[in-house]
C-alpha cells in the first residue's frame, strides 16, 4: 500500500486538480486507485461535494468517522490494501501526524507560479520537509498541473530556492524534489475535468493525466512502477 497525499496551504483548486488527475492517471495506467476526500472543519468534503462518478473508486470521510482524521485515512487505505495506490485530497492546513510519520505516504505539493503562491509553496515545503526528517520517511515532492514549455525544471528549482531564502527557510527543494518528467503545458487549456458530477476528461486530458501519474511514480520511487504495464515499453 502507498498513499499519495495532496497537501499545502495554497490554492484549493490546484489540490483538487492534482488529486483528480493523479487518480485518473493511475486508472488510465491500468491500476485500481482509490481517491479519499477529507472533510474540512465544517464537516463538508471541500472539493467534490455529493456523489462523484469516476473511473476510479472515491470515498469521502464522514464527520462521524471514529478517531482522528489520519487514523481514519489509514483505515480506509489499509482496507483498499494492495489493489492500487491511494490518493488523498487533504484540505488546506496541517497534515495529520499519522501521515507525516508513515513511510508509505508520499506528500505532494501543487506547483505554483504566482510570486505570493511561490513563497507559500517554499514555506510549506520547508515545514513539511522538517516534519519528515526522520530516517525512512519519504521526501516531499512538488507536482505541476501543467509545465510551461519556457520553464525548465532547474529554473523552477531556483525560483523556489530564492523564495525559501526570502522566507528565511533553511530547507528548499532540490532538483529531484520537483516532478518534471512527462509533464508539459498540454494539461493547460484542455477543458474541464469534472462535468455535472462526473470525471469526464477529453482524450488529450486523459493522456496527460496518465503522463502525470507516470512522472509522479518515477519522482517518488514508488513500488507501483513495477505494476505499471506500460513502464517497460515507454507508454504514456
């Protein structure tokens, strides 16, 4: 079992987009993912209200679920078992300690390009990287929704490092902490992913989601690389 938790205190739409694209991408790669939606403080699922029709399993934790949020996530993920990866759409703010301390959990932060959001992203990265400093814990990874053709991975790393310095953060992403492989600006402008409560991607957007999923598997060193039927033949 592996979890891919979308975290960060920035744009909620960015977290939703990555959650949906990643779960869709896993499904397009022949896996059986589960998307877990987490209620915010008001008890409502923050990003996908109501029933969602999707080519992957999706559940929302109910306000009455017993125990802490982190424990409830791990129970649902454990029940899903080895069927496929578990994507967790976290609300903004803190990450449950159970996920921070679990070596099976990858923490993903949405890419930001706006100056203020870049600064917040650098701050979130430093905070979460320090919290995951125990031996055996996985690193924090920055995931772009779309990668502008004019922006190279190393250039983006320098932007984040500059903002981390300005924020007096001692930790900033290295080049391997930024997902770049297989992700391009093709995701931008391909139309909505969620239509009338259904995950209904265009063919191009579906292919882009598969590329993002592969890029995330590679960047995180996921064991699901081995179960990706297209991995050895260079598929999307």
